[in-house]
C-alpha cells in the first residue's frame, strides 16, 4: 500500500505539468524538429529537445534585445531607469527558469541523456512562455 501511495505521489506532479511540455513539444514537431523526427526514436527526440532549447534561446535573446533598444530611449520613471528595471527583471526570470527546471528534473538520474533532454525541454518551454509574456511589453506609454 505504501508503495502504491509513493508511486501515485510521484506521478501526480508530472501529470499536472505534462500538458504544458507536451504542447511545446507538439509545436516543435511541426516546426523546429520537422526534419529531425522521422522514426520517433529516443535519440531523435533528445536532439529535438536540444534544438528547441537553442532556437527558443535565440528567439528570446532577439526579443529581449529589441526591448532593450526600445527601453534605452525611454526616460526614467519615478527616478528609476526603465532599462535597468527590465534588466533586473530579466536576471530574476533567468534565475527562476534555471531553478524551476532543476526542480523539474530532480526525479531523473543525473548524467543521463533523459535528464538532459528533460532539462532542455523545460528550458525551451519556459523560454517560449517568456517570449509570450514579453510580446506586450513595455505595457506603459
């Protein structure tokens, strides 16, 4: 009985977040990973997740660079630099992402390709979510 409860407690958090990661992976299959995924093998999926991490990171960098160039032109608000506030927010978000993804892969064995693939998928998913968040910024005149 204890074993069943332990197994159930391990599966529940994974099932709750699975849809977010599945959505990102499904999107990548039709876009970024279209040429990689042929047979659905583990190595193809791992390569896809690594590519997702790379492309999402590049896209996020492009978005943040564009925002930073816009924010440089803005005057200080309440005595604070808008650009400095954005950079501080960016650093805080990167710390959140890294800790979140470290937490997400704790259940997989260190040093395995599965752990690295899960880490890559987590980072890519969080990057895509951040890009969506930044689409409407800055949200003030």
